[in-house]
């Protein structure tokens, strides 16, 4: 099944929120997703009440001590599985170096433990380009790039495209990707301008679905809930439902 890295080198674009809500909806539909939090900030881990005191019980234990990925799994309040992050993950870049073995570490672990046989995997990638984020991209077969509807995000999207193209020489294939607009406010001309510029650049790789700037999406993480648990009838829940349906219909989320 699909292994998707949710990645953007620009922060504040809805990367963690998108991972959270797609995982929650997949779980509601019986897909049994596994989420891997690759961001040392551990925001997704915190939202899911999955924080651990000892870094060895987080994803860091996999990199530092060879712990099994399956042995690190915890459960979110909604019942789906998450491998938690920890601040010590920020040490991985310095500890592992940047050789092929280091960059393929997560992919090898997933394959060895057959974690992807009957479930989708979503990886909330670190927003900085380094060993952790590249582990996510190398372990993925697709990359989903959230882009907030502001002008600075256009530059960030261009940088992401350059990064993915550069990685193709290493991966020996084109990385399948989709870009999705987040924090979209239809009342603002800027949001439409940004969409038009991104559509010109990325064409069909820019999702038709837009994730609106809504209260339900903004406040649900503060309550440590996904939008479907917090406000199931909200526009935010409808937007993420539409996104999953689009990704599924296009074959991106197989």
C-alpha cells in the first residue's frame, strides 16, 4: 500500500495537520494507517498523546539502538498507530552521516518488518532538508507537499520541486508527488493568485481540493484531536474528506 512522506522545507504550511487528519480519516475508513513522526519538534506526537520521556522509546531508539519499529508503536486517541518522535531525533543527522545506508535506514526497517503489507504509511517529515527528511522521502513511494496560500509559499514550492528533482538522480526514478493548498481563504485575492501561479507551474500535480483557513482545523490540535473528532460536521472535516477522496481516485493513495 501507499507510503507517503508529507514534506515541505518551509514550516507553518499545515504539514503536521495534514498528516494528522488524513491518518484519522483513513482509520475511520478501516485502513489501519501507521504514522511515523520524523520531526524532532514532535508536534504530531504531542497532539496524539504519544509523547515518551525516554528517547529510546521513540523513533530515536530505532536509529540509535536498532530498536524495532513495531516495538515503538503507540496508539493515538482515535486508535490509529503512531511511532512517536522525540527532541533527541535532532541528533540523528550528526550521528549517522549522509551515506546511502543512513538515508535508506527507515526504508530498510519498514521492509524488514513488513510494516507496509496491508496498511498505508504516512510520514510527517522534518521541515529541514537532512537525514531525517531524506529518510522519509527515501522510504516513500510518493510525496505530498502542503503549501500555504501566501506568496512566500510559492518560493518554498519552487525549492521543493528543485529538491525532488535533485533526488531523482539518487533514487533513479521520478518521485511521484502532489501539491495541496492549505490555509486557503477564498475571500482573499492573494489566495487565488497563489493558486493560479502554482497551477501554471505544477499543472495536474496541484490538487483540485483546497484546505480552507477554518477555525475547526486551527483549534483542533490545541484540543489534541483531529478535525473529525473535534468538529466532524465542519468545513475543515469536509475539506480533508475531499482531499482523501481525490488522492484515492487519482491512484495516489492506493
